[in-house]
């Protein structure tokens, strides 16, 4: 879907592939296209992913079935007026075998050089959603929210290990992890290539606007670069700061687990 037409120097073209509430097969198409796209980018020489994490980047949580399904469930509840509980939407997604493609995305991402900028608030949207849906009794099984919290803890531990190694994945693709004191506000994902880049702006947790306008992509790259200059690089450089950051994030999750 084309949202804007390229008319003058101040107008850019944005492309969006929306998900529809009445056709869950769209999720399979979405997962397949995402998997194929990130794998194609992985094979591109000189490619790099640069992102600002307003919330947990999908590249990370896609490794966890229930955590990923929870993000999709919350989106359907908020955007599509889905009425059933979490377990019901899991049955639907399992029928399409979405997890197979989600894991492929996560695996491909681990093989791509990347730079991420997080804040102390990056995991907060997920924690708030878990709190809300638990209080609203949207889980038939009370152990599911605890399982999702355990997956969040595992995600934090894996991220901490990657940060300590200054690399991501088994092939040691370069990985830079920054902590910003400035509230980012949104997630911008820049797929940087030597000849042409494109940028994905996250919308509503799982949707996004895809923009390949050269000037816009350069503007996003400059913004994230300037953000890193005012941030703390903790991957491979500051073990103490890294421990403090991830310990504070894990404490948030453990407090949530105690309240559930």
C-alpha cells in the first residue's frame, strides 16, 4: 500500500503491509516475507542493521514462542478487538506453524553486523502489557504469564552474553550495544547497505512503515549516530555498566513475577 506519492523534495514514499483481523493467514505471509527479507539482507555484502529500541526489537523476542505470541495477542486485542483469551490465539498461530519462520528471522539476525541503542525503559511496554492482560484475566493458565517472564529473563541473559562478547551469534558478527539516557520514543530500524538503504519505522508493536528514500535514511542514520555519541557503549567495553543495566532490567521482570 502506497501512503504517499513522490511529488517533490519534501515528500517521501512509504510502504506498509497491514495485517487484517479477519484473515489470520496474513500472519503466515507476513512471517514468510519477513524471514525471506532478512535472510536476503544477511547475504548482502557490507550490510548492517542499526536501530533505536523504543521497545524490545522483534529480532530478539521472535526466538521465544509464547513471548512472540503474546505480542501478537496484545496487538489483536488492542487493534482488532480480538475477544478470546491468549490460549485461543495460540491455537490459531500453531495451525500456521509461525514459529518456524520466527526462529529463522532470529537466526538470520544473529549473523548480521548490528548496532542497537536501548534505554532503561525499553522493556517497559512489554511489562505493562503483561501486567494489564494478567489483571484482566486474559490467560486461562496462570502459569503462562510466568513463562513469558522467564523468557524475558532468558532474553536479557542472552543479550548480556552477546554484549560481553562484543559479537552476536556463532560467527562473531560485530555487535555494538549502547545505553541512552534519552528517551528514544520509537523504534527505527535502518537496513544499511553500501549502495542503498531502507528504514523501517515500527507502528503498533508489529506493523511498520518501510521507507527507502535516500535522504530520509541518511537522516535516520545521522540521528542514531548522534544518539550513540551521547550514549554509553557497553558491549565489550564496560562490564560494570553492562551488569548494572541488565540487573536492573531483570529486577523489573522479577518484581512482575512476584506480583502475578
